[in-house]
C-alpha cells in the first residue's frame, strides 16, 4: 500500500527545471517552494522551485529558474508572467543586497557560481546561466575575451565586465 502511494506521488507531478537539485529533492518540496502551480486532470505541474524545504530562498536556484524561465512549458501562458513577477521580486531583494556589498576582487568565470556572475555589470540571470552552460558544454575559458563567444555577450557587455573577470 505504501509503495503504491509512493509510486502515485512520484508519477502525479511534473518535474521542474532545476540545477543541482535531484528529482527526488524537488518532489519532496512543499508546494510553497514553487512560484506557480498548475493543474490538469491527474497531474500537478509545479514551476520554478526557489525555496528549500525549510522555506529559505536558494539564491543560486532563484537565479537559475529566472535565467531559464522561457524553457518552462505552461498550461496557461499567463502563468509565465505570474511566475516571472514572483521570482523577480525575490531577485530584486537579493541583487540589492549584492550591489550594496559591491564586488570584492575579480570573478573567475571558470569557477564562478551564478550568484557571483550576476554581481558583474550588465550580467543578469539569463546571461549568467548562459555563461555557466557555455563552460559546461565547451570547456573552460582560456582568455577573458572568450566570454564574447557566449550568446548575448557582445563588445559592450564585455567592456563592462572585462576589468572584473579573470580565468585563473
């Protein structure tokens, strides 16, 4: 009986897009950990997890779900805007704290987490995720100029970050 319930629980919810969180961890999160929950007969779709099981915001995950929001599949497209607004409110509070502290030292783009990358000028969640995905698929950056190979980073963005980044 318990096994049947567990199987039903595991199959009745769609997985959200996450970075570094196991599917089981996501499934065990309370509904309050997600930005939007959609439902259709026999299925519950929980979008954009950004709170841990204790209700604390996981800032790395928050940035990731904001940076990949356009990859979610929505039953009602209006819910993407609802989720985006909810996540942006959390992000605005987070980034205000980051900006108040300011950058201390350079950011190694080969090892930086998303929370470090968004502290750079002109780098928001979308570009931060693209930088991490680029280095994960293509390997480490050998020079700081190679960051211009990341889709969305042109000369202007490079000029804004070049004095703050390193590769070693």
